[in-house]
C-alpha cells in the first residue's frame, strides 16, 4: 500500500527498479572513494584511458570528482531523472541510454576535459530520453518531468551563474504552467535540447552526452515503431 501511495503521489506508473539498482551501486562506489585513499585517482578518466587503462572510460561513471556536494547532487538527480525515465523506457533501453550517453561523454572528455569522473554525463542520457518522449507526446511521461528537465538544464549551466538563474526561473514557471494546465511540456523539452546542443558547441562533455542521449533514444523509438508496424501489418 505504501508503495502504491508513493507511486501515485509522484505520478509513477511502475516502480523504478533499474534506477534503484544503478543508484545503489553508484552510491556504494561513491562512498568507497571517500573511504579508500587513491580509489578516485585509479578509476577516474585520465589520458591513461587511451593508453591501456581502458576500464577508466567505464569506471569513471561510478566515482565523482565534485566532492561531497557534487556527489550528493548527482545521486539525487540520478534518483529523480532515473525514476522518470523508468516510466518510458524498458530496463534494457534505460541501460543503453544511461551507459551509452555516459560513454559518449567520457570519450568527449578525453579531448575536452582529460581528467575527471562522475555519472552526470550518464544522467544526460536519461534526460535525452525524456526529451524525446516528451516531444513525441508520450503519455507515460510523468507530469512534473518538464520541471525536472528544466532544473537539470540549470544545473548543467551552473558554471555560468546568470544562465543558472534563468534556468531556475524557467523551472519555476514550468511548474506554474503545469499546475494551470498550460502546454509547457514540449517547449521545455526543446529548451533542454538546445541547452545540450549549446553545451556541446562549448565543448562541455555534458552537452556531448545530452546530444548522444537524444540520438540514442530517438533511434530506439524508431526501432520500436518499426517493429510495431511490422507486427500490426
């Protein structure tokens, strides 16, 4: 009964099992990096990832280089955005969007930001999936997804504080629009997509990951549509 109440309160049609599993593994690894000296340095992205330490392209998604604040923030967004994406993606597709975009972000990082780690690039993949689902008018997208997308976009723009403020204000406006029944879902999705494209042009790894997430989700949606058409033919 309690699970049903939580689902109804947040507009979730099903429990975000994949999100919880990935969150748990990531949280444990994040905790270990603070407890085990040198773990972050051994697992994060460095140029050595292209010179034999191939695992860094993957393990860097399970450690955080942003300290305690960055760790808590990324875990919180993973839980929220992951749960939203869980409503529109089957487990396998969720994992493809998450790790596919995460890997794209890490590969871009070798060129733009050679040292670092964090799962924020993977979260961008899930945000990309929500953008695609929203633009397609998928009824399974939870009501408050536009607000979360706007706040995530604002967080990605955090290094440019005026844009951060604009993003937060737009998030508040999106919330008001949703409560009043205004058609804000698609406009917010377009803004989030433009943020991703802009960051990519600015050589920010999150932009590369967001664009990759949108492309991956769009391709998956196309495959599903074609399969459905074949079955119905």
